[in-house]
């Protein structure tokens, strides 16, 4: 049997517990800061929905406030089933409306996924390799930030990892209905949480199933059809209901695939940029190299996962090159692919650890490296405090009052809706203009667009000044209107005053 650096059962358990505890601890650091550190537009979408669900059950608040909260929930796009939002809204009944509740749930989901990733990586390589895979999954800086976010993706990734583990168990016991049912349920739930999980569930299922059996042998196994049926049903039922019965999903499947992108170098460069942000070039290279160090069956499984991600990226070609969190499922794929490389490293490390002193020294260095990474991540979290924004948006809300308002703000007015309890008509961002130009052709004339907005609104709020600098026509046009009010971080223009200059 191959020697292990963590040779004793106690040291293995202690290492896993330490990794999981630190993984949860770093995610709960700065717990009460506002959810503006990672894709705030998406997080505030879920926050507004959860608040609306919570306020719907309240009777001891002003009717106007309750109505506004419910309205903001109902008018927001229903992209995925509101599972996490429901869970958070339910918890609000006991904790009050505290946005950190969502951070606790998302962080816990990711750490649970880490445990099952460890079990899977141990099956594919060794205990040493599994510990490294788990550490990468938990402590990659992007993973720490993304897995705290109020959106369904952390839960989706966790369910995908649990599916991979359970379908791997089934592949080793391919006559077992128990593991076929467990795998089918977790795979189906992952797809139900977010349809894009289908790429990773199908890829993992095929990769595990084809490790030992040819395709013709698989189609003769009834357990395969049990998994497929359980995997398809939840998502299919939600899709049919959302598209054909309720109708709220009708517009959600468009704009994901733009064929012209395949001839555009910016698509590929954008994708590489997202990979550098999420994984890092060195880790990506090592993960791909790790494929050569798997044993034959493990390599087939890992190749299936990589192929699933590649197909996912080609299909969602706009989002994969512009939305970094679309590559979030790649983190466990790279983590698994690092396991055989790490195993090889620890084999050599074990050979030179001939004395107790050397073992203590190497263990100390490993712990030092882990804590150094955590300290840097903590410093990044502490660097920016978003809490003062509550006061700014409250002040803006008071200035606006009941006036009809348009605006160029962060997150399409979601911050004003959440902390200011006001709505505005959001002016398109530069990125929106580029996207719609790619998708539908030339954009409309600026003056026509602005005249349409100005004819219906009394005020124009600007809080995103970087975005304003990217739209010189808008900046010049607004300069012709008097300032209604201004403060730290915002300017409000009066669109109806005759005092123009």
C-alpha cells in the first residue's frame, strides 16, 4: 500500500476538520457587511425577493411598505426556482431581516460540498491528493468570495459535487438501485436549482458510467434509466410550468448564445480572462496537467467533467466570456484534477520525511502557507466597508421623494429599491448597449432615447460616475440641466426645470 504523509487515521480526520472549519470561518468573517462585494446586481435580486416573501407574511408593518416589498419581489425576473430566497425568508421570521443570513447559508452549502469533494477525490487518487483538492476548493480567493454570495450558484455547485460522488459510487456498484436513486435525486435537484447544472451533471454521469462499461452495456442497465428519469423530472416540470403555464420563463432562454462570437477574438480572450480571475493561469495549467497522472478510470471521469465545462462555455458563449461566476463549477473540476499531482508530490515528500523533526517542519510549512492565504483573503474583505452606503441611499431617497426618477446607478437601481425604498427607471449601461448591439443589431439613436426618458421623468439620478464617463453623449446632455440635489456619491439633475444653461 502506498505511503501517505498523513499516515494515521487521526491526522487525516484532523486535517479534514481543520480545512472545513477554516473554510467556514473565513467565509463568515465580516459577516454583516453588505452583499456588494460580489456581483451585487445578482445578490440584490435575491435580497429583494427574500424581503418580499418575508414581508408578505407580516401584518404589523405599514401597508405601503409591505406593498412595495411584495411588488419588488413580484416584478423581478424569475430566472430560477426561489429556493434559497425562500429559505432565507423563512429564517428572517426568527432572526429578523438580516442579509447575513444568506451568507451563512451559501457558505455552509459550499463547505458541505468540500466534504463530498474530499470523499470523491480520495476515491480517484489518495488521501493526500484529496486534502489538497479540498484546500484548493475551499481557499482559492475567488471561491471564498463567490461562495458567500446570495445566489443559487453555491448550492448548485454543492449538489453537482454530491452527484459526482454518488454517481461514482454507483459506477463501482452498477447493479445498485440505492446509489442510482441517490445520484438521480441529487443530479435532478442540481438541475432544478439552476438549469445550467445539466452540463455538469450529464458530463459527470457519463464520465463515471463510462469508466468501466462501454455505452452499449450501459443502455442495458435499468439503473441508468432510473437516474435519468430522476435527473430530468424536477427541472422539466419547472421548465414546463414556467414556459407554458405561468409564462414567466419565456424570455429567459434568449440571448445566451451568439453565433457571431465564435469569429470574434474578444470572445476567446474574454473567456481566458474569466479563467484567470476564477482559477488563475498556474492552477489551470496544473489542473490540465493533472489529467495525465490519473489512473485510466479516473482520467475518463475527469475528462468527462472538462468536456462538460467546454461544451457549457461554447453554448453560453456570451456569459462565459463576460460573467466570471459562470465558471464557478470549474473550481471543483480543477480541484479534482490537482489531486493526482498532489499525490505524486506527497509521495516524494513522505520519502524524505525520515525523522520526526522533518515531519514537524514540513507540517508547519504547510500550515503556514494555508494561514498566509487566509490572511490575505481576510485583508481583502476588510479593505472595503460597504455599510456606509445604507446612509447614502437613504439620503437619496429623501431627496427624491415622490418624483418620477430615471437614473444611471449601480445595479439598475436595486440599491435604491432595497435601502431607499424607491424605484427608478434605469438608464442602460455601456455594457448593455454593447450586448444589445451584438444581439440585435444597431442601437437606437441616443437623442431619441433620452427624449423619451426626459419626457416622462422629473429627475435623473447619477451615482455610477465611471459608467457616466463611458457615455459622453449622456454626460454632455445632463450637463445642460440644473442640479436638483447632490451629495457624497450622487448628483440628481432636474429634468423639468426651465432654468437651463
